[in-house]
């Protein structure tokens, strides 16, 4: 029996054109603005209204129903100690109608890496996936400067 050749989806594009890339980054920034400003209504508008969605908060089971995802965000955003989150190092890739943004989330108590997935709908780019988890911290522009090192020394 001859071996069937597997069909593969087209490879991800290295970059979108500038306009598309900026639209995706704008959607990603709106997500972090809603998060930092504790704006549940804005968060609701960012997520796709229908279709498959997934959200993985750090250390939690994945959520697959939009109602569960929005309930989790409302709980996070109304919590009095909800952190302010800053997004840095955004990197965008994707293909027609689908975009992935990988970025670092800077929180007061640590750093996370996030993968945010967006689908292009008739009303624009909407989030269909969010996944974040802890990573070792890196220095950021708003972190304290690292001590200077005498480059003549090997250790």
C-alpha cells in the first residue's frame, strides 16, 4: 500500500505587512490596557464573541467556554489586589486571519511569558487564546540598572 503524503498547513508568515502587524499589536495592547485598568467591559470586547476560545491563567486549569473565561477575568479585575501588568518584547507572527503575539508580562511580583492568539473577524482582531506562565525575570527598562562590571576581569 503506498504511503500517503501528509498535508501540512502553510508555514507561518515571518511578518505581516506593517498595517496588519500594527492592528494586531493594537489589539494586544488593548488587552493589557483593559487588564491594568481593571476594565471588564473592555476585556469583554477584546475576546471573540463566538467560536473556539481558550484561556490558561498561570497555575490554573484551561478554560474553554467564553462564559467561563469572562467570569475568570471579571473575578481577576474586581479583586482589590489585581496587579498592574506591563507588556514588553511583543513579537508577532501569523497567517491570513490568525495572529500570535508572544510577549513578556511584567508584574510587581514577577514576570510571565504570554502567548496571545487573535483571529481576524469582521469587527477586527479579537482574542481567541491567552496563555501565560512564569519565567525567570530579565532586566527591563524600568528595572533598576545592573551594576557595572569591570570587563578586564574574567570573573
